[in-house]
């Protein structure tokens, strides 16, 4: 749960810094706010590319989740879609849960 909240907050903050930097109260964030303001003022294009890269990584992780669902024998379309969507939003936090998931397979005689 910690990672899901952390990833959501970080991606939300990153999105705000890239698209609506004037809405961030930098002066209340201390050194971190000064650092973020410097990045926005001097490296906006790199910040945008970093934002795109972060979401591209989330798309790749969602694709990996889809393959893992197939490999683990998850055949229900709704369940697969939920895993893919959750992994797209939360990245490695969700992918880690899927990695740990070990479904019981029927025994073959």
C-alpha cells in the first residue's frame, strides 16, 4: 500500500510540475521546492521528456503484467484488464504483487 500511495503522489506531483508549475507552492516546500522551481525554470523540456519516459515505462510494465497474467494461467478477461490497468497506474508496486501471486494449478494425473 505504501508504494501505491507513493507512486500515485510522485506521478501526480511530476505531472503538476510539467503541466501546471505555477500552481505548485514552492516556497512552502523548503529546499525541495527551490530545487523543483530551478528544474521548472531551467529544464522544462527535459522535465517533459522525463514525464513521457515515466509514462512509457508504466505502459511497458502494463504489457509485462498482461504477459504475466497469461503465464500464471489467469484467463478471466476482467481480471487481466484489472491487473493491466492497476499496473499502468501504479507501476512496479502493482507488478510486484503480480510477481508474488502464485495461483494453485489443478493437479494433472
